[in-house]
């Protein structure tokens, strides 16, 4: 079993973590969807079928597919992991001091499979009272029978964000939105206690338990290769998070240059990979409406723990040049399908730029972005289409739904 290592964005993909939609998506209602960061409700049965096609395509191309819920169940066989996750799911600041210990007791009685479903799928008041007598809790008393006592984690569908592997290490990320904060704890437990990861040699680039406001999300992090990293400062990733990530990578000697792009702070640009992804060693598919982004190149000064940051501020219109310099190539090939403004905006919203490379020049995309897919093929890129009629409602594509753990350098 190879050590975790992600050496590029487009090298041969060997191993990846995904999450098949489950009961957590059944918790989405017109009343809960906004707080849970979804724009629409999802037909879960069809979404599961689509996700199975996604996983199947990965397996057909030689990728080892690890399922998050299975990793979690196996991790929960470790007593310390159970305590760690139960403690973080039953928080007195959220549930109050009367209800939190009752929830903790209910969770601790569950077997590993039921506890994994509770952590990801959440719990309503009605379901809680089927498991225990009603405690004298003001918090619980004010809730309706079908209100959520423990919030679900439907955004675990997008395994890219809370955990991202960069070269020889992993960032377990501090998440920007409250609905996603607990996702990082799932990965923290898996990487600490699951036998596939425990005791393995890898670095730690961030610690969600400590990083707090210095947020970074994996959808904003692209591993360019050969020590270069591209990061978006977006609705979800902060400049201070970018600087902290750069400093840790540089201190370990795992990277020596980072390009940071300043994205508009809007939902349609929530992560860099919603508007720009790499499809071969020097080619990117890019949204036509992206415009000229402010950009910065960050490099180390000094070495080891004393490393400081040199930051070069590029003038508008130089972002592509900065990325090319980081890649060590004369220029980039930017692939942008020719469409009218409205069509381009629709395809970007439907994740037309969110391609997952499985090898140089071979990507998985949704079938709901036909113009972008056709343009990629005309440009010499192999496109493997997957259905996305339901999954696409979650505003995340194939790259969002994958957390590469082992990927070749290029």
C-alpha cells in the first residue's frame, strides 16, 4: 500500500476518497436547505445512482475508491476515535448542558454503523425520543418533533474541501461555513485512527482544531506539481489561511512557490475549482466570465521553522503568466468554450469547469455541460461523462466530489 502522496493535479490518479449520498441528503427541506448550503433539494435515489456511475468510472480506470462512510465505520471501532467524534458532535454550546450529556449517552450506546450514520446523517427530536426518555432540556423543549437536534453533514458529498492532500502531507481544513465545520473532525479521526492511515508517514499542513478563522478549503487548492501550488482566495478561503498553508509547506521543503488568485466573493465563485481546473500538464479549462484576477506569488525566505514569506503582487492581467512561471512553462493553454454570456454562465453554474483529471489529458465531467465537454474533446482532451442531473444541484462537480490520496507527479 503506497504512502499518501499527491504530486500533481493531472498525474495518474491512484487512490481517492468519495462519499455516496445517504440519509443526510434526505434532511434537506425547503426550510433547512439554505442553512445547509444547498440551493435546491436532491432526489437522493437518483443521486445515488449517479454517484455509483462516478465511482464505477473511477474503478474502471484503475483508481482505488475509498468510501468515506466505510472509513468512518472502521475508524469508530477505535475507542479514542469514538470519544473524539462523540465529544465534537455533542457540544454544550449548541445543545445546552442538559441535552448534551443525553445525546452523548445515546451516541455511545450505538454500534459503529449506527454511530457513523448519526454523525453524518444527523438526528431529529422524534428520532431521539425513540432512543431515550425526554430530558428536562429547554433546548429540546423548544424544538418541534421533526426539527433537527443534531445537524446532518450533507456537504460530505464534496470530499475535496475538508481534507486535501498536497505533496507528502494533508491539510485537514478549517471550514468557513458553520454547516461544514464538523466535516473536518471526520477526517481528523480517520487520519489519526484508521489503520489505513495511522502510523503512515505524512506531513500535516493544517489542523482544523486550531486554525479557526484562517480558513482554507480544498476546492481552492490545486497541486501544480514540482513544488508549485495554486490557491484561490475565495468566498471560503482567506488570505491568512493561504499564508499559513504556504508557510507550513515551505518549512517542510515540500513546496517552494505558491500562486494565489483573488476571486470575487460570490457563491458562483465559491472555490477556484468552480471556475478553473487543470486538464493536462499546461492546460486549464476556465470560465469565460472570470476576468482578470489579482494575483500574488509567494516564495520562502529562509528555511526550516524560521521560514518567512516573500510576496510579489502582480498587476492585473498577469495571473496566467504567474501560473506559467510557477509551472516552469512558457505559457498556459487556456480552454474556454465560445458561448454567449448566458450559456457560459449556465454551464459554469452546472460545473462545466469542475473537471477531475484521472491522467494527463483525461478528465471526468458532468454530462449536463455539453458545450464545455465538446470543446475539451476538440482540444484533444479525453472526456468521460457522468450523469449529474441530481448531483449537480449541490453545486459541485467531479473534482468537488473527490479527495485524491495518491496521485502521480507529472
